[in-house]
């Protein structure tokens, strides 16, 4: 057996799944993660259970952190920013800067790119007022709020909102904005989050503005079929969000019949979509990987030395990220083993 470790760039769900699969196949893994902890953006995600589990997989990610930490075959380099990858005759050299600024490198014949995704910058959709109106927040910010308190609070005055509007497809399904694709996760996310919030707060009402409901899971489809009466679905995306003199927010929509309707809220949550990660763009091209028309990395043909895992390939939810990553690495290691 070749004792070279598999080098894994990214310690989010895809990177951890890749490392766990590597270890279970009998190889060693080295994870390089620029943050001071594992789990990537999923660090901010909370449980979405209401009266029952909604299978969001956040607790699975927490268990994976433990597995990675306890595995004798996985070494994790935190606070370690990979800044260059070079292709060698029989593998790759990864160069990184560690937490004290030292430049280090490692070479191996197995590499996994698990650099994840970036969130869409909602300031680019200026009609929604993000950045100008404090109580217009993103789904990622709502998750961070719920990390430190059990209920969301308004940024402007710290009060607990009684009416929250969710706006879907922010930065997705938008050909003019360069992202005509569906981000795959945000409809299920908003349905789960709305059900959890009304479960936690009996005085809360939620309205979800959408154009289409996509990529639902069996659990979120069940939520949709048995919708809590305090969750309303409105099939229209906002024309504009403005702040009223009262401090509340007004969402205006154009109805199918052409009439303009106004809806008032305390807080508005923008369900922001996926953008390709900008990390290591040049290196990824230098080692022969290609990008799809939207800038996500294309899956390489099986080589036994290189795999791309998770949302670096395109939008996907946690369950698919973990499964895809483990299968891509299993395929890579099967070929690697065959070539030893
Ligand atoms: S899968 Fe999600 S909803 Fe279910 S218990 Fe785990 S974290 Fe909570
Ligand atoms: S998952 Fe839903 S909210 Fe997200 S881009 Fe697709 S249709 Fe829009």
C-alpha cells in the first residue's frame, strides 16, 4: 500500500467526509482548513427540528467533527491557508501558510479539492435594501443570531419580531445577475426554518415570498403539505423593500393580475444563493481542472490522484455534499489502489 496521505483542501462537510472516507479505506488524510475550526459555513447552522426532526443533517456534521478529531489516520491543519497547488509528475504539491505565518508544503499523489462555495452578496440586489436597512438580514445571519439566542431579534432595536418575511431566490435563478441556476437548498431551508421559528414562538407569523418551490426533501415536502397556519406562502417575489416611518419594513409585490400589494414586517430574511468559491481559482485551473459556465469546478475524469468534492462542484445540500464527497473519494482511492 502507498503510504502517502491524501491531501484535502477544505475542512467543511465535504472535506471532513472526504477525510473520513479516506481513513475508512486505510489511507491517511491531511486536512487544510483556513478557519480556526472544522465544519466551514455549517458551523453557524443550527438544528431545524420543530415538533420532530426535519433531517437537516446539521447534527451529522457535528458528529463528523468528532470522528475527524478522534481518527488516528486524519491530521488537521487549522488556521492554514493554502495559497498554491502545483502539479508534479506523479501528484501535487500543496503550499500553505500556517497560523504563525510560516510557509510550508507537502507533496502527495492524492488530492481532494473541497473548497465549498461563497454566498451571494445581497448588496448586489439593491432593491431589497440589504446594507441600508438593518432589519433586512440574510439567512446566514439569521443562523448566526440563533447560535447565541433562542429567538431572532431585530438588529435595529433588539425586540423580538412578530412578523417575518422570507424572500426566496436572492441571487439565484437570475440570468441577468449571471446565476440562472437554482441554489437547490434555500426552499427547503426556509420551510424548515419557518416551521422551527413558529414552533419556538407561538406569537410569530411568517410569510415566504417565492417564485417556485424546488428541491424539497421528503421532510420539507411534508411541512409544505401540512403547513402551519401561521406560515403563509405568497407566490410573488418583492419588487422592493423599504423602511416605513414606524420602523417596520414594507415589501411590495406585483400580483399576477398586475395589482401592487404591500405587506408589512418587523424583519425580512433574504434566502441568499450559492456562488462559486473564489479560493484557489488560479491553482485549480493550473492543475488542469475546468470550470462550468457558472464558475463551479467540473468533476474531473477518474484519475486516482484527484477528486473534487461537495459544493465546489455546484449547489447542493448537506446530505448530498456528504454523500457525493465520500463517493468521489472512494472512486479515487479505488483507482489509486489499482495503480499501486
Ligand atoms: S437532523 Fe437536523 S433537525 Fe434533525 S435532530 Fe439533527 S440537527 Fe435537528
Ligand atoms: S431552492 Fe428555491 S429559493 Fe433556492 S434558488 Fe431554488 S427555487 Fe429559489
